[in-house]
C-alpha cells in the first residue's frame, strides 16, 4: 500500500488570514504532486496560541477544508480550536479524507509547561483527549503534535508516555507529526535540533513506523527547531526538507 504525503514547512503567525493563504497554496502544491494527504505544522491555521478569534478560525477552516475537498487532497491540519460539544480549547491535528469527510482529531497530550509547582504554560491552556488512530484510505495512521513525540524534558513536567510506541501497538503504520518549535539560533537551539532529530529517527525505528514531520519556519532567518521530512521504519531519513525557510515537499511512503 502507498501513501503520498505532502507537507508544508510554512510560516505560522497569529494572522489567521495569512496562515489560511499559506495553507491554500500548500493545498494547490499537494494537488499538483498527486498527494493523498497534506500535513501542516502545529497551530498552522489559528496560530500557536490559545488566544485566537474562534469565528475567524472557523471561517478559515471552512475555506481550507473546502479547497482540499475540491482538489481531492486529504488533510492532517494543525490548528487550535474550541470544540462546540464541550466548549474546551484544544491544540489539534484534524484529519480529513480526500472527499472532505472529517475523521476526527488528535489533541496534544504531552503539553509544554514549566517545572514550577503548579506548572505554568500551555499545560493550563489546552484540554486533551485520549490517544487514537484514524483510518485514512484504508490505512491506519496516527497523529502527534510537537512534544508528543520527543518528550523534551526541558519543555514539560509531564512524564514520557511513549506515544509513538502506543500508536504502533494500536496498528498505526504512518504517524503525521506537526511541529511548532521555539528557536533562537543559539547553542540551545542546536542541541534541541539534535535531540529532536534523534528522537524522530529512533522512535520510528523502535515502533517500526513511518513518521512524516513538519515544522513552522517562522522566523525565516533562523533554522527550524527540527528536521522536517519523512523518516522510515529503519530509522533513516527517506526525505529531508531544507532546514530553514518555507519548503513544501511530497514523498511517497510504501507501507
């Protein structure tokens, strides 16, 4: 079985309209590449913030999903969103089939926070739902958001739940990973890049899964926080994106 994954290493800002336009360009790219699904970074529609205009995000979501449906491109779309059924804010990776059918969402589980007691940060801003998988074109896939995968000990007081291994045990063959990592261009950023990249490769190998991963590229004058691309079950990169700036790419995964 094959899955052609496109991904958008794009600028993610607090400007919902600008984010929407970048995602629409990425959808056009994915369609031109005959991709089955497009992966976007964490918070790519709303911005990586719990303080967003829900109405603007809902309208932009309708525009983006409508364009993807018209182009027959599935989505693994990163956005923050207030779910109408419970009124809670989630950091989501929303999955849509190529015909536009909404499959559900993965919500960030290993949320970032300080080591204070009680901790400060997004751990207090977003709710979370149980880990699950999705059936996309008959293939079992999973989603993870940023620290969900690499469990950076400098970013969260929460213990590592080994979510890639859990998804593998749930039958996932491909994991779509949306990132929005911090960076300042200093030594700490370089160490974090090494840690993040090693984790993607080692966890792909340990779980015998494919991992497609993509980061926010803003600010464009600095390298991203982690290597965007596609890692195989052997622990090697099948495709590596440019380490800095906007880069739309596509790769065919053979499961």
